[in-house]
C-alpha cells in the first residue's frame, strides 16, 4: 500500500469519526474551544458548525 493511499484511508476514517461526533452532538463546544482553532479557516469546519446549529 502506498503512503498516499494509507493517508487517504486515515483521512476518511477521521472524517467518519468527526461526522459521527457531530451527529451525536459530542462537539457542542467546538465553536469556542481553542483546540479547534487550527481548523476554523477550513470551510468544512463552518459546515460542521451549521450542521450543529452553532453558526
């Protein structure tokens, strides 16, 4: 397995976990918790906030 393929698999797995956390409302502090600061500029982060009715 190439490193690129392994990276893609890991990314998809992490995205699935993140989506599950959003669906379970486990990220309700994502809007204010500083841990998420590096992701705030990513448009997908805004989409997650909208899905949780936080934006």
